[in-house]
C-alpha cells in the first residue's frame, strides 16, 4: 500500500478513537431521561453553540455547498443565511422560553398540553418520518469520499451496482461508530463530540481554502481574471427582471432557489421550522442552563452561519478555477483525494466524517427521544422506571441507526443513477411536511384560544396538500410510475397548467405554514384545554 495512504488512514483512525472515547467518557452513567435527552440542562452555552453548528453543517453542506459554488461560480446561495439569522431571533424570543417554562423533554409535549394527544401524535409522527428521511439522505453524502477513496486505492472505476454496495458498507460503518457513543452517552456525548467535530471541520475548511489559493495559478488575482462572466462572484440576485410582467416575475422568483426574496421570506420560514419545531435542533438548545443562555447560543450560531457558508462557496468557486470542467461530480471530494498532501488529506477526510457524525448523532438522539417520550412511555410502557425508559431510548437509537442506513443506501442508488444535485434533495424533503409543523406550533405560541385537535389535523393535511400541489409532487409521482418509453420519450406531466408555478425548496415551508395556520385558527380551543394550560403555566 502507498505509505501516504497509511498515514492518512492513521489520522482517520485516531479521529474515530478520539471521538468515540470522548463520547463514552462524557456520557457515562446516564440513568434518567432528563440526563440522556437534555443533559440535566447543565451544558455551557458555548458548547451548545458549537453543537448547533456541527448539527446543521452536515456532510451535505461540507460537500454540497462547494458543489453549488462550483456550479454557479458565485455566492448567491449564501443569501439564504439572511433568513437563518432572522428566524433565529424569532425562535429565540417566541419558542425557547415556553419550552423551558413547561420543562418539556420532547418539544411535542408542548402541543400535548396546548391542544391534546392527537395534535402531539401527528406532529411527532411527522418529525420521525421526515427526520429519518432527511438524515438518511445526508448519510449518503458522507459516504461519497469513502467510495472515491476506495476507487483511488484500488485503481478501478466501480460499475454502478458495485458502487452502491460500497456505499452501503460505508454507511453501515459510519452509522455503527456514531451509534455506539450516541446510544451509550445520550445528549452529553452528542454535544461534547460535536464541539470536537466542529473544531476539526473549521480547521479542515480553512486549510482547504489556503491550499486551493496556493494551487490556483496566480492565486486570488489569477482567479479573478478567470471569473469574468456577468454573474461570477455575485452576492445577491433579486430574481426581478425589468420589463417583465409582475406575475411573470413573481413566478420566476418562486421557481428560483437563490434570490433575495427567497432569503428574506422563504429561508426565514424554513429555518423557523427546522430550528424551532424539529426535536433534532431544539433538543440541544434545551441543554443550556436557562432560556437566556439558550437564546445566546442560538443567535450567535446564526451570525456564524454567514461567514461559514461564504467559505464553503469560496471553496467551490476556487475549485471551478482549478478544474474548469462543467458538470464535474463531487469536485471537492476529488480535490481532497487527488491533490491534498499526505496527512492533510486524512485531516480533510476526518473533517467530512466530523460533519456527518455531528449531524447524525444528534438526529439519532432526537429520534430516540421523541419515540420514547411521545410513543413508548404513553402507549407501550406506562409507569416505566427511569432505567427502563433510558434503556428503551438506547435500543431506539440502535433501531433508528439501522433505518437510516437503509434510507441512505436507497439514496445512494437513486443519486448514482440520476446524478442529482445534493442540496435541493436534502432540503426539499423538509419542505413537504415542516410547514404543517410550524403552522401548528405558531398557532399554539401566538394564540390562546384558537386551534383544536380536529382542526389542527385538517390544517396539517391542508398544508401538506398545498405544498404537494405547488411543488409538482403529483407530476413527480406520475412520471416515476410511468417511466420513459423504449424510444426514450419522457412521459407527459399529469397536470401542469402554465399559470401554476412549481415552487423551489426555499418557498415550500412558507406556503405550508400559511395554509396550516390559516385553517387551524378557524377552530376554537376547548375551554377545558385552555384551563389546563393556564394551570400548568401558573405552577
């Protein structure tokens, strides 16, 4: 074996040993659900901040965001960070304090108190299904570098089906290692390993930029001479074209991923959903000592998002200057494996694993917590002791690990054949369902007497239906069920009128939220439920 590969392998092995050891040490002896799920609310805010960043900057971002910079050769994707900052302020002052006041472990317990069992169950089920699908698809991205590394070491280009089998093995390995410390140590293991993983990720990102600037002829000045197209290096894109009709402009904006309108409106609602109503993200915020420290960690993480995203896009833009090959698949992964010096290559690969394991560990812990608190205890094991509940959460972690490997493997099969872009796939999954979640939570947070179990279920269904229609889900399913004919002619869409826009992923949660909220507030909360909320709030 090439001695360089051996050194890189030792760096990666050291990373895995370090992470598992820290995870097991920090999470040792957890025997209550409060300790397992929210760390007894005793984790420093700065560790919570690092954990939030590690969770949201997944391998899909580490490799996918440079892909966006490579494909577009500009920074317009970073506009979405504007909405993430605005949304964090709203979440910090609207959502966080009620979660602390009612001392919830699963945030869907808030909906149980505010509306009742049906709303809580529906929201929890939506989270479990959506989070499993989203986290499973993200897993695929982390395995890309392992598959490419396997091909480089063996010197062979794998045929598609064999390539998928290598993906499956890589996914099983990454998930198995992550599940060990997540199941054993709970949220404390997750947060403290996230801190280490975030540090590795930032270091790897900075080193990648420095290396690219050294490899590009003429450095940054040389790159500027090559990036001379009209939209190269652009930061903002309004999407509005002078001389085009109002409806034509509106439709074009809704059908575009990265415009200033999507950043201010669409991205704000998207982040409110993913960071305010998703157990995965909120759970780590609830580990801080009080809501003030939780707010601080959340808002600062938003401010850190913009420079981080700009750095990822800069990597992609420099990769374009380096390769100048339109349509090149996984350019960052190829650069790491082909052009990074020995040792540093191992560090960059460890950085990819860090992003994958950071988001994966939190997803596993959140899925296990939600299932245990929302389903196992109330419906399968009433009166269970704390030891029994924690044991159930640990076994749930293992079960969800297996499920995510299956989903990631299916994603690998689809992407290898379809050659789809990663970011829209990953974020698009949330768009169909999280608008319904956010709409119901907003009714609960903003009103005292509106919304009911029956009305909320109708509202969530209406929100999902609106997004499915506006995103063209019916046409996607129709085409999937009717593959192209032998002649290669693609099937016609089922129903696609010219006046109906097909909205892109940043807009879907906004429409789902508005429809869900609008329907839910038409129903009145029963007086008995209002009294229950008032009694609980008075404690």
